[in-house]
């Protein structure tokens, strides 16, 4: 071979590697800039009857039975009605609204609305392998939703009433790769299904150059914006029977003043009431849990209500659990016993011509708090139907499980007409330290915290008309023993006169304070006084935070003058500095 030929081959060899590298780089760049669309098809649904809620595919699956669509109760609880309640004892689903209580029994051709029986052509609630399902046709009559069965894919689509959706349609001509609904906004991503030309879709999402669109069969995916023409916006409108609002409840002028009438045995109910100037509502402590079957004890008297009405008072009878946590657990855990209690209360309301109820459940196990809320959800609609106001007593927020944490305050405020916060017992009867029953700073600090979860227009401030006489005894070892006893306003005045002491204003509590040392024994007596001055400061809080009103515990402790003093304070809005 000639030298010339060898030189030419060597020159070609020197160019081969760079040319190969250039080809590889060009191929990679071309792949990145001009990717080849994926031809891989993925399954969008992984079950026979998947459930979609608005724009999302859930993990739940519907069932078909007797030509009806059923969805799991867990789906309803998670996506539609978190308060839907399944009662294990009766195998019933309990659905509550502002004005109605529904009971759906498993595999029954009837259901109940406010205890009235209604017929069905198929069960509203069925059991499938220990899984409870609710008929969608029944749900559409109760909830503001639209439910569609998408026959092409077998999916069930639930859309909230009022939801706005952007609509569009695919353009007339484009190659098949751009008409495919992709898993991701990327042509190299696998696809679920293809669009037809001029096919109507709903725009679910938007990401840069892509729309995520949903077909009528429920399948959604990403396509380039250039293949979709926007056509407008549609709003889901659902026809549902609107519940009539309770208009038959007794009316009260703001601010409300209620006082409790503490009655501890049947013979203690009077037939003639005291005149309480300015008081609008009397709450006699009449009804009590009695047995685990839901039966109640009553101290009510017709003559009491008759005299109260003649004096212009409304009567909101108090119903108490008597601080019995075990009995409370037994009666609240079953729908039937809750219904028994409610039936008795409504019966008593009818017999005695009551205007409302005040529910006072204290010392309740933490785990029973949701059952108490459920009881109130079941009671309030029926009470409203009977023209009764529903109020409920709560405490300030604290870490005490049985006396505070069990109250689901935010949820209860959505159910009842009024919550009454018992703003006292800062220092309770057996407190190891003497102090005010309810110092003004303590009340305001806790009130502002409570108002973060309870609307002011639903909240009444419970105030004490009693105080405590504290006895501090110095022991031989230098320790102090503390005892107390409750005192009425008249008792305090008599004690001050007897011991010839003069009250002084205590800045820390915002109250008048008095103490007396026994000259013969190492004993000191202390009283933080409830009087017109302290009560005026409490009424100022009603004005300052625009609360619904005030409730006073109890009439037994008040003197004759205090009713007028409270009324004047409540009716005259003071100029109060705004809270920080």
C-alpha cells in the first residue's frame, strides 16, 4: 500500500471518534428538546366502582345493590359529613342537621326523621361483609351534593353544590400523541386515555403549558393547552329541600339575664317565685339522670311555671348528670337511651309549658365528650321543633380532663343556641389556697381564650352571686390548713358587721376584700366579696366582648338589692377600654 493511502486512512481515523461523539451528543440533545411521546398506557382506576369527590379520586369503592349505588359510611364521614354517627348498639347511622335527626337502620325499608317513620323502596343503609354502605339516592335528598354514576368506567362522582368548574373542548385536528391524557405534564409520561375531536372536558388543574382535564367518564390527565379551547364556567346547582329555620323560639332582648334556681329535692320547688328585677329567664334545677336505662328524676311543678310566666319570666329547666361520670357513660353510649332521655325532656316540656332547657353535664370522662356532643346534636333539632331554646353549661378551657377537656366547645357552639360559661371556682371549695371565687383578671383572661373557639353571640357569662369564707389555721409545724364555706351576700354583710371589719379594695382581684384574725387562736379569716361593684365589672365584660348575656348562680345567694343593680349595669353600656 502506498504511503499516500496510509496517510489518508490515518486522517479518517482521527475524525471518526469526534464524529461519533458529535452524533451521540446530537442525539441526546434531540431527545431532550424533542422527546418522543410515550406509547405506554396506564390504568386510571384500580377498582370496579371507584369514588371521585370533586376533582380527586379517593381510596374508597362504591357497591351496587338492587340497582342502587351505595358508598361506605367512612367515605361520607371523611368527605361529606364528619358528624355522621354510627351507633353500634342499634346498628344505625344517625345523621343530624340544624332541624332534623335521621336514623337509618341496617337493611330496613324504613327510616326515621325526628322519630317519624318513613318508607323506602330499598334500604338506605346496607351491610356488606361487616362494612356499612349508604344509598347515594338518599344522600342526595339530605346533603347539598350531586352524585353521578359514570357507566363507561363504573365510577361514582360526587360534586359539592355550588362548585364552579371551567369547561373546554378539544380542538378539531391534532395528532394522537397530543390528544392523550398523560399522568404528568410531560409527553414522555404514560397516558390514561385519548380525547376525541371536539370532546367536552372539565379543566381540573393547570401547570405551565398543560391543562389537567377530566372526561365525562371520570378519567383525567394532562394535555398541552394548545389542544383545548376554553368554553366557559359552569356552577353545580343542586335542588334540595331547604330546612325551615326555627322561628317559633321564644324571643329575648339583649343582653339576656338568666338566673339559676337551685332546687335539690322535690319538696323544695316553690309555687310562688321571688321578684327578680331585670331577670328574663329562670332555670330551676329540676331534671336529673336516674338510671342507666335513660330514665330521669323530676322536681318540676306546674304552679312554679305558671307563676313564673305571670311574672314575665321564661323557664329554661336545668337537666343535670349530677356529676356522675359512670352513669353518664352508660346512658350516652347508646342511641336508644339518648332517645329515651330526649323523649322524656320533650314530654316534660309539654306538660309544664317550658320555654327551653339548660343542659348541665359536669364530671364526664374524656372519651365520652364526643357522645355528649352527639346527644346535643340529637336533642337540639327536636327541641327546636317543639319551640324550645337550648342552652348548655361549659367551663373555661383547662387541662382537667373530666371537668374541661371533654367539652367539644367549638362543635357545641354550632349546635346549641347558647353556651353558658361557668366563670367561677377559680378557687374552689376544697382549694389548698384561699382566694377569690372568680377574680376579674382571671375571668377576662380565660374569657378571651374561650372566645377564640366560641362565637361571642352564642356565649353567656356565668357569674357567682356567692363567695367563700376562708379559714386559714396555722399548725404547730408552721404549715397552714385551709377550709372554706359558701356564703350568701346577706351572710357576708352580717359577718362583716359582727367582726367590725372594713373591706378594702384589692387591686389583684378587682374586688373588695376583708380579713379578720382571731385574737385567741392562730386563725385568719378571709373573704373576697361579691357585691354591686364586682358584678358591675362582670357586666362590663358582657358589653366589652358583646356577649349574649349573663347567667347568675344562684338566686339563693343574692340579696334583694342586687337584682336591680345587675339590671342597671346590664342595661347601661359602660365605656370600657379595649382589651390588648
